C-alpha cells in the first residue's frame, strides 16, 4: 500500500523577487504553484497510489479569485476518475479563505472536521486517518489531546497542521512537541505548515513534506511531496517527489582571491554555471548572488550597484537566458587595507585622511544634526511599503545616529573604489 503526503500548496501564491526582471516569463511565474500541484496529481495517478493526504494550506489566505478553487476541484476530479480518494485537512490559510466555505468538493475528497478531531477508515487497507481542520486561522492551542486513540492492529496516520517545537517562525499555530506525537500511538504523522522538508524515522515516522513550489529566495532548493509505502501496518519507505517548476538558489561567491572587479565577475559566472549543472535541465533557476570574503575587488563592486547587477545578469544571459534569472545581487564582502588597493602613496595618504575625517564626523554635533535632519526629511517622503520592504531604511529612520558610523565606513569604501578605478584607467 502506498500514499502521497503533501501540504502547503498555497495555490496562486505569487512568486516574489522576479516581477521586475525584464526577461522572466510572466506566465510561468504566475502559474508556478498550479503547475507544481498538477505535476503532483499526475505522479499520483502514474504511481497508482491508494490515497492522498493534504495536511493543510491549499489556498493562500484570503485570496478571493474563485478560479483558484475551481482549479483545485478539477485536480480532485482527475484523482476521482483514477479512483484515488483524498483526505484533506484545512490549515490556517484555508480558515481565512472564502473558497474553503463556498465550494463543493468532489465525493472522493474527505475533509476533516474543524469542530473536533475525527477518524476516516479505509477497511480494505486497515488504515485509520485521524485529523482536525482549523476553524480559525489564529488556532494557537495544542490540538493533539483531542485526537482519537489509535485503532489496534491498523496503520494509524495522524494528520496535523502544526508549528511543532523549535520552529519559532511558526510557533503560534497549533504547537506541540515531538514527544507528544511519538506518545500518541500512531505509526505516521502527516504534518503541514512548515515549508521545509523534515523527516524523522523510527517506530513513529514524523514528516513535513515542505511546500510544493518555492515562492521566494527564502524557500530554496528542491520542493515537492512524499511518497509513503507501508506493509502489514508498518511504514517501509518514504521517498521525496520533486514537482516544482522553478528553483531558488543563494549563490555565495568567494572573491578572496579576486584582484579586481573583472575577476570577481568571472568567479560569479563560474558559480552560476556550477549551479545550473547541479539543477535538472528542465528547471529554471532564480539566483541571488552574494559576494563574500575580504578582497581587493570589494570597493569596485560597491562603487556602482546598478552596473554590477547588469554585469551579473550578462553572465547569466551568456550561460542560459531561458533557465537562469538573477533575483538580486548583494555585496557582503569586505575591503582590504587601502595599501592593497592603491599603488600611489599620495592617493593612499589622501584617502586615509579622508577616511579619518569621515569617521571623526560622527563626533561633530553640528554635522550630525544636519545629516540627521536631511535623512529624516527624505525618509518621511518614502511610501510606507518601501520602508517595510527595507530593514536598512527602517533602522535608519528609527535610529539614524546608530547607523552613521557604518554608513560613513561604506562611503569611504565607495570613494576608495572610485579612486582606484580612475587610477587604473589612467595608467
């Protein structure tokens, strides 16, 4: 007997970070979560699974386009025609969705009650599925004590949408502990809500499949569901199924050995090529490039962020414009001492003096007050959503004095980079 365990479909949730990328195919991005779920349904039919478990968050909060719900029903209809029942538990996002309440599902879909935990029995396989849906998104109590006792001699599967212990990012939703799950007497826990894949085998198998499709750079790598096999009431195998249609990747480029901007860009190109080679050929890759290390090239990289992004995009386009997209370019490297950047003793002396003046400026009350007033005037004009999207701007607005030394340090690096470029071009 085998079944598929999936969760966190978040159908029609937008992919964030590539909307402004001119060459990104808008249609593929718009339908990515649908395409991933359609891939999963196809695999379920091809594998001839006995049933599917969906452990919450079919929808994406209060998304109001009923075409999303109709798409889900069509996929459930495909499973119905293949004779595959579905056991569906609603999570916190589903509790907020009008579609959860307003759409009638096909008769092969069995929804766990939100009033109390209930059990569905598959007599032919001696399987009992226990679960409880969220009635409210803000379900912060432990639901586990209300789950039924295991059915003796059967394979007992618990379905639960939970943060579980140690997941601080999700801690407010139906929290419980690993020990509580292990002590319930079920053989398998089909968990949902946490978007990263996690599996713990033993007498009791606990599993998060992760979400089906990464939606931004904080959800990198392969995404999919789990194919679970069982025999004689015991779990015998758990296999990951990849169904995603686009992958996110954070590429750290070590530029410690790069002597200049050109070598740093060459290192980025080599990293992009390796990332492509490690990704299945049918999948596009959205990459955030992070320059790391202490390097003579640092100042040249920070001198013009816009130009640097275009140069990295050029590296990607040269490799494969259809599969490789740059989500963001960030310089997290550090500058080497000034004498490693500039050969001119006169330039070194001038820059050292300039850097000293800049760093000493923070102790000049009149200067600091003037800078603070200018910053505040600019920040007050920015839209709220811009401030929300930038932690750096928020910090600057809340405490400009604390940010001054670091900004002056960065400014000195930019100036040194400009001078280094001018010196190199004139020799």
